[in-house]
C-alpha cells in the first residue's frame, strides 16, 4: 500500500474499508502446540493477571484445562467420567476462579447433559445440569455469576443462568443452527446473541426489553461471533456470502463492512471466526480461511483506530474453531485447531504483542520559512518496533485530507524496544510552511509494522512565528 493511503482512507478521502494485509507484527506470530485433541475444539480466556487459560477436549475424549505460567503450560483433567468436553466454553472471574460449560455423554442411564464445572478452593466442582445441551457459550455477569447459551437437540436456543442460589432455565423462542452462536452480556446483564439458521439467514437477538426479540442481518449464514462494547452496542463477526463481514450497531443503526473476500485474497473462503473487543472497544478477529477449498489457514485482524490490519498466524492447515482474548495491556492470545489427522487434531496457541508508536514535538522554532525542532518517538506497546520512516504533511488542521501537501523530506527511525524513546532532529524548509498551518509528522510512513494504535502515529504541530 502506498504511503499515506491507509491514513487518507481513514480520514474519509478514500471510502473503501478492507483489511490491510501485513506479514505480521514484526513477523513474530509464532504459534506453538498446546495439546493433542479429539475434535480440536478449545476455548480461551485470560485471567486477572493477564495470563491465558484454555479448556479443550483431549484425545481421550475427556475435558482438560490448561493454565499458562509465563513460559510453560500446565494441564489437568477436569472431567474424566465419560465422553465429555464437546463444545466447551471458559471464563475466569475476578477471584481467578475458572468456569466452564460443555456437553457430555453419560452412561447408566444414557443422557447428554449440559455440564458446568467451576474451579474453586483448589478443586473442580462438576454439575450435570438437568437439561440436554450442545455448543454452549458461557459468560459471567457483573457479579461473576455464570450465564450459558446452548442448543437443545432440535437446535432451539436455550438459556441458563445461576441467580446466586439456583440455576434458572428458559426458552428463548429462537431456533438456530448448525453454527455455534455468539453470546455476550452487557453491563446491565442483558444477553445479546448472534446465530445462523440453516445456512439461510444470520440473526441478532437480545432480551434487553425483558423478552427475546430477533432481527435478521443477512440472508446467508455461517460461522459467527458477537461482543458488546462499553455502551452496550453489539458487534458481530459473520462469515456470510463468501466473505468475512463486520457488523456494528450504534443506537438502532447498523453498519456493515466486508473485511475479507476473494477480491482481497483470491480463492479465500472464510469459514470460522472469533471476535473480542479490547479496553478501547476496538474489535479483534481470529478467523479461518479456506484457500481454494484445499487448505485451511488461520489469520488475525484488528482495528487500530484508523483501519484494519490482518496478518497470517498459521498457514499449515490450521484455523479451525478459533478462540481469542485480549488482556488490559493489549496483548492478544489466540487458540485454534489444526486439521484432524488420524485419531485426532492438535490445539495450537499464539501470543500476539504489538508495538505502539507515538510522538511529541519540543524545542521548535520557525524562522524565514525554516522549521527546526525535535521529534521524540516512544514505543508504548509490548513488542519491539522495526526500523521505519517518518514523513511530513502540511495541513490546514490537525487531520489529514486530500488537500494536504506531502513534503518530500523523509527521516529514518530506528527500531524501538517496549518503553524506549528516540529523539529525531528535524529541520524543514518549504514554501508551504507558513505560520498558522499545521505540520503533521507521520510516524511509520509506510506502515512497515503492525501498530496497536495508529491514531497516535500522527503528530501535529501548529506552526507559529
């Protein structure tokens, strides 16, 4: 992509929004094997310390939990009483207690209950709930009480929640399937759901009014997920019409953007997706792409405030059933499955940490058309940045638009470790540099690295005599 193209697009000059493909965050997305699994389904959450925790169905068809200790994973059996762990979902509360929902097949007598497990007091407590349930999604409310959305045997969406004393069960009146629904709770503990209906429609529903109300958002359907922002607005990722589409709603108005389709990646067909929002309500995706129907690939994409960036995570027949979480510090963890081979599959994981470059002006003077000063660049992110370039634009205001003038001067910026700073001497002369105008320094002019927050890469300076 040409320098400034993405910034101008975000400023509204170029109205096309799609993912800008980059190699990765400095090429450092390095997935590793977590465990051998059966169907490959796994779920991921981060605990209050920012460490990832994963639940998965092992190769022996039992439910496992794995906790990351900074350098290594430690796994343990959660439920080994029968075939279990199908469609598991995990959450970690504020006291670092782990909550898991999953499907099991029990014997004597044979039944297929929705199960709930909680790790507290140093041991797992397992409850077979008195309902059958598949493809569950578990979330915790503001009091750390579990809410579970699940399918019954007829793909009817059902809802279970713990009120502090007992489990309460209700029908939503919604019929979906076969894709796993997306589920989130807002700050008022209202439920928001996205689900597909027999490949013929994608629907959003909530119980905000006290009863379940649904609306159709697409006439095609596929894998989907949902998150709710700090204002209670839903955000949806959906694989529809052969594309990965992002929906968001503010008030009653929906907007929709195609992020990935075959015009961006020839032969690509999105078929798995997970979505979360970070602390700034910016969306992050982990998704699977089938390439020419031959190989599945795993990708990560996020919105850094000015547009979307996407990077491959794993292209070795991987990307099935993705899950992801973002820590308050902005570190992203993803988990996903490889293709099933022989007796089972493999669950892999990756940690994605990004640089975040920002700048500030100091010691500036403007005399006889020449501006001098110091530009201080700092990396606020969690990963080292790569060597980049700094460009300069003369503007009437602090934002970019098509009438702005790009100066020919380009300065070099060395790679910065997390927390490090660099001072760059600046001396510019040009007829367009006049008092009352703004000089905009554009850090990482050619977008050679994936930046956690591109909005602070634009550093304005009011030119004053």
